[in-house]
C-alpha cells in the first residue's frame, strides 16, 4: 500500500493499538461483506495511535499527540472507506479523531476485570 501523507485538514496516525471487531471477521469469512469494496484495502476500524504528520490547517493537534479514531464520522470509516488500522499508518480527516488523554497505563489496569 502507498505511504500515506497528510493533506490539508488531515493527520497521519502511526497505529499503536487496533481492536478486532465482528465486522473484520465478517470481511475475512463471508464474501457478502465485500459488497461495495474494492480490493486491496486494509481492515481495522477500532484504532488508536500517535500523530506522525499534520496537514495544513489542522489546529490544536501536533506530532506526538495520542489519538483514537472514530469510525462513525463524516471523515469515513478506516478499513471501509479507506485503509484501516491493521496497516502501520492511517491518513484521516479532522472529523475522525479525538485526543486520547491517558499518558500511561499500569499493568494492573490492562488486566481484564471480572466480578465474582
């Protein structure tokens, strides 16, 4: 896939975490999910990462900011409208990301929580 570059109003996000969703499994196991999509494309729409490039006109965000990508905005859907988070980088418009405020997560916080 070609290396993404931030156009005006966009950022490039280096992927750090991507969730596996039922939608991804559907694409991989049921040809009916491919309707309206052209291959090749990269799946992954539950994404978080670090901004590595900022396009002209983007305000309030900079290289190094941690962001999560929302798959339900007018920017489109990673892994559906454009290449998704299973790639190394995602190029996305301003409507499609939000700041991810957590600076570090302890190993305790990462463990699954259960209730007795």
